[in-house]
DNA sequence: CTTAGGG
DNA sequence: CCCTAAG
């Protein structure tokens, strides 16, 4: 059983260092500059400062607010279930895969549906939460 | 190859 | 995140 941690609350992944994952995807170390020629900088890195090292999340583990915001926004217009299309729409440049999007959406939904005791939920904006709950209700109605 | 569920 | 199963 896993909780609303993010993925697996273990000490780490069962195997495979985190290096391999990012390296396999492609974008591991950020190049010198890519700010002006970036078609879709969103979902790729933090919008605070891009292109340079700022001690922020690279693009591997830990979903940031920018990512989940765009994910929910994309889910709101496209719908849940079309991760492949969704990826090519917003996360085409990012290293997130269909499974990653699905996993994140699952844990998000699980974390924001019910809301029994209001556990330690990730810092999310009201707009994002609203979309998540609305999407959850819509998919629940469809099922 | 993609979606869906479980660990 | 990774693996397995079904489409």
C-alpha cells in the first residue's frame, strides 16, 4: 500500500539508480542555454530560472507545481485516458511518459478524493484542486 | 505500442 | 518509478 507521498515511500527505488532513469530519457544535464529556442519550456523545468542550475528540480523525480498544474489543465481539456496525446500536447518536450502521467494523476486523485482527514497534501493551488476534484467527479460519473 | 492496475 | 496484464 502506498500513500500520498508521490510514488513509493520506500527508501528508494528497488533498483536502478536515479541516474539511469534521466539518462535513458535523454535530458539529464541542462545545456548552456535553451531559453530562447525552447518551444515549450513548461513542464520541462521550473519557470523560475531555466537553462541554468539554480538548485531546482531537474526533470527527473519530484513533480513540481508547474508540472501538475499543466497536467490537470491538460486533463481538463483533453480528458483522462489519453496520456499519449496528452504527452504530445504538453509534455512532448518533457521526460514524462504516459505511465508517469497516469501514476501522478492516480496518486493525486487518491489524495484529493474523499479528503477525510486532510492529510499532508502537496502544496496545491485552489484552482488546481478544483480541477482535480471536478475531473474526479466527472470520471466517476462516467464510470 | 498504449492503457490500466499493482507494488 | 518499475512490472505485469490486456487491448
